[in-house]
């Protein structure tokens, strides 16, 4: 009888182990599939996020470009370049994300089309900026008049929308597959647990020391829970430390931005407070900014000077050795001019003898404009009221 019970117990344990192994194998397989699916879902969300970022940075770059076309401010020009550069980075990352995977590879042609459209868009922006630098707003108007479709971004928006819609449809399909897989896993686990429960009850009826085994299992569970709690607390402490570090970084970054803003304000106050006349001119010798000393000395209003040629307020003496404008020559060659004679033309029609100096402004290896300082000669200062 004892041998029969032992055989039955052994047989029940073997059966339980077989069922447990099957459930474990099925659960591990489903978990791996779930992890793989989650990775794919995360990558799909990354593609959608990158596509959205592409459109956002495109709009931001276009806004900065339009502002630059109106104002001619180099900061707006830099802003559109940064936005377009970030947009290209997001597109490169999206191409990398869709380079592998049977479900993502069909998006590659769309992304390549988007890359061509964005490349064309960047070429258009460069043409517009070049026209603005060389011919001013009139050149930009001519360019848009000759090519009325330059401003259209509908193709890019449609391509991005198609990419996002495609990814969303794949997410919906994968969500359905995950639900079916979860249901199958649940059914397998519940069935295996039910059968094992019945077998366990039979084992409990046969084994007298079942109570001791249950106590050992309870202690093991308590130890596992204690270890899990310790790990949770350790992870929580790490997250708190990381959060504090991020707060410190954000605070330091905000301080640096405030310091830069204050420095820009101080520089503007210094320029406005000096007595010399200061003109900021473009490469085409059009005035973009003046300091208050110019308004005080010439009685011109700022709106009457901005976007006008420097020759409206500064008359250069003829050079018998050359027929070219010395300012234009110096701007083209990127060299400075110091203490050159000229006449300052006031709004009243008076011409005041002055001496001017030119310092070109460089962006990397290109001249993008210059700072022209005008100083009245001593005799003119004495005659000036």
C-alpha cells in the first residue's frame, strides 16, 4: 500500500511537473513575444514622434525664416538654421529606426521621399535667404513671383501624415494581436493552474507532511517579498537622486540663459550710450540698425533709415584711383577701414564732415554685414549747436 501511494505521489508530481513545464514554456514564449511586441510598439511610437517633430521643426524654421526676411536680423536667420538642422536630424533618426524590421521597412520609400522633399525645401530656403541678402525684400518678392509654389509645404505635410497614419494602423493591428495573445496566455496559465490545483489537493490528501511544505513555501514567499521590497526601495532612492540631479541641471541652465539675456541688454545699453554714430549694415550696405546718436545728430527717424542704403546718410568723396565704392570693396574683401573722410547728410540737408571706420561681421568664413562707426571731426563738433 505504501509503495502504491508513493508511486501515485511520484506520478502526480511528474504530471504536475510536466504541466508546469508546459505552462512555463508557454508563458516564457508569450513573454518574449510581448517584450518583442513592446519593443516594436516603442519603436513605432518613436517613429511617430520623430515624424511629428519633423513637421514641428519645419513650421518653426519657416516662421523664423519669414521673420528674417522681414527684419533681416541675423538671430532669426540662425533660428531657422537651427530648426532646419534639428529637422534633418529627426529625419535621419527616423530612417535609422525603420531600417530593420519587416513591418517598418515598407516606410523606407516614404521616408526617402520625405528626405527629398525636405532637401528641396532647404534649397528653397537658401535661395530665399540669398535673394534677401543680395537684393533685399525686392529680391525675395521677385523670387516668389517667378516661383509661386516655393512656399507650399503641403507635400511634406501629406507625406508626414501618411507615415503617421501608417504607423497608427500598425499599432492598432499589433494591439489586436497582443489582446489575442494575452487571452491565449491567460487561458493556458489558468488551465495549467487549475489542473495543478487538483493534483495538489490529491497530493495533500496523500502526503502527511503537506503542512510543513506549505510553511516552507510561505517563508520563501516572505523572503522573496522582502527582497523585492528592498529592490523597490533601492530603485526609488536612485530615482529620487536622479530627479534632484535633473532639477539642479535645469536650474543651472536657467541661470545661464538669464546671464546671456542680461549680457545682451548690457551690450545694447553700451551701444546706445556712446556718442559716436553707429550703423549696422548688411553685406549690400543696407542699414539694419542705428544707435540713438544717429537720430540725435541727423534728425532722421529710425524707420526712415532702416532697410535704406548707407549712402542716404553718408556721402563718400570720389576716389580718382577707383570708381568702386570703398565700402563695398572692403565688405567684399572682408577687411577693415579706419578713419576715412566722408560727409554726414542730415535730414535738414546739411552736410557735416566726418570720419568713418568699418569693421566687417563674419559668420564662419563669410562676411554677412558690418558695423560702421562715424565720428564728427573736431571743427564740425565745435560748430555743431
